[in-house]
C-alpha cells in the first residue's frame, strides 16, 4: 500500500467537444476503490453518521488528523482520500449520509482483537469528531500459515457468543463474526486467508466492512417504523371515528347540519368535522415527511447489502450459520416493516384525502342550499317590495293628481279674479281626470324605460361573458 500518485500534468486540448460531465461520470466508475492487502493485516474501521450536509466539517477534521501527522491535505478531497500515517494506512470515504475512516496495518499478530489501531490516533480528535458512530469494527485477516481455529476456539474468541461464518471468495478465504458489540466498544470480524491474492484480500475486506456499514444504516429505519406505527394506529382510529360520525350524522339528519344522537348529545357539524379531518391529514403528512427519506434509504441500503453478500461468493461451512443467512433473516423483516409502514402512511393519507374531499363536497352542498334559501328569501322580499312599490305608485298618482289639480284651481281662481268669465269649480272638475291620467301615464312610461335599460345592460353583460368563455 503506497500513497496516492502525484497529480498528472494537464492534458493537451482535445480535438473534439467534450461533455462537461464526461470526466465526472468516468471518475464515478473508479469511486469506492479498494486497497490491495496481504495477510496478515489488522484493520480498524469507523462509520460516522453526519447527514447529507456534514461533509464540510468532516473534511475539516480530516485535515486536522493529517496535520497531526505532518501531511498536507489536498485542495479537493472529493469522495475519497488515502494516505500513509506513520505506519498506518488511512482511507477516508464520503458517502451520502455517513463518512468512513479505515485504518490498516500489515504485519503479524498473536491476538486479533487485543488492542485497537485507533489507540495510536489523537484521542482528543476521536472524541470531537462530528457526527455519531454507527459502526466501529476491528477486523483481522490471518495468513494461511497461522493455525486454523476450531469452533470452540472461535466461540471463546468472540466472548462466548454464537459464531456465524462461511467460506468466501469461492473458498479462497474464511469469514467469522458474531455481529455483537464487545466490551471494548467494537464489533469483531476475523478473516482467514487460505489462497487469497492481494487484490482479493483488499476487495474482501472492503466488502465485509461495507456490509457491516450498510446493514446498520438499513436498520436505522426500523425504530422509526415502530414509532410511526404507534402514531399511525392512533391516526387510523381517529380517522375511522370521523368517518363513522360522518355516516351517523348524515343518517340521523337525512342530509346535513347538526343532529342529536339517541342520548341527546349533539353531533359535530360538517365544518367542525372538516377542521378535525384537515388537522388529522396534516399529522399523517407530517409523520410521512419525517420517515419517508429514512424508509427509502433503508430500502436502498438493503439492496447494497444484498449485492455485497452475493459478491462474497459464499460457500457454506457445515454446522455453522452463514453470514448471508444471518443477515437475511434479520434484515429482510426489518426492511419489510419499513416498506409496510410507508405503504400504510400512504394509504392513510389517501383515505384522509378522500374523506376530506367528501366533506368538502357536503359542505359545498350545504352552502348551496343555504344560498338557495337566502335567494328564495330575497326573492320573496323583492316581490313584497314590488307590491309595496305598486301600492306606493298608486298613492303617488293620487298625490300628484291632488297637488296638480290644486295648482290648476289656484290658476283658475286667479283668472276669475282678473275678470275672466270662468267657473273654477267646473275647471277643477274637468282637470281632475286629465291630471291623474297624465301622472299615471308618466310613471308608467318611466318604469317601462327603466326596465328596457336594465334588460339592455343584462343582455350586454351576457354577451360579454359568452365572448370571454369562447
């Protein structure tokens, strides 16, 4: 294992136009590479959960570690970085949600898990690393020359826990573990080299560590699924209660509005039910928003674990549970629980949406009925007002006629006083039907003209609306 090569000199200009992502997609093929290793070798591995936005701080702490060992951090670390640290080989990798530090040292050893390579690092740096440790593993690869261990010796090595294991790399190696966290705070994994090449050994170690990382990340969704299941059960109960009250209320009233149950208790009207249902739907969406990403990630991580297990090319050891069987027996139900919880969330959200739509429709019908009743009341009032207006119009004709005839009487009396040979009483009698008729005709003509103007305005408005719709 040597340090990374020096950066290559810049290439000459290309004779053809290149896609801006050509270099990126090509480099992605070589991401997550492995380091060839020869047995015996010991490895310490840490995976820190830091979130999708925690890469900046992790790179700062990587720079602090490199500075402690007198190494200059490159300007662009990217997704991975590897270097030599005074006898320790470091590989740093940035994943979507977590960062891994893998320290390895080749050389013989007598006890694979007696001490940790992390003891040689600055302890203050380890304590202050940002994020939270998801997995911490001590791994040892024994050489073919080292004596084979019996099952009893392996059980004692793993503190009496049941041991799982299998042949890997098509029988070129052995893998043993108990997948427990031991008193030293680490998980322990023991590999045995039977006929591994350096490349096979490096790939095997990397795949075993990735399986351990990704199975832990996949299982992070299970506690969230269990917590969500309790909340969803309560939401489901409340949703069923709202649906029952909707049905009971409609059956009791034959429609909408408030109703009284058999015990005299008043049921919630539709608007209050709609407010409760909207609040419940928001709670369901909040639960889904908090867990959807975690459940999707669990599915993705489980797929990676399944792929890495197949890449181990396992061969069963008679009488020992294989790593593949152990993980499948525990991971598959956990991931299925996450998937079922996610589906349950979606189903509840759909049911809440349907009930909300139904309640909204019922409220709209109620409002339409109220509006129709209001319009009928306004129509009755308008008819009453029209009749009153017609009555007032008759009185107005009489009043206008009265005052008009009075003015004519004053005029005739003036003419008589001036010496005109007129009979004012006869003139007033003749003027009465003429004045009253003229007043009635004037009012009727005014009403007819106003009605024609209103009809003309309404016709223009209707024509304008039809034109806008076209």
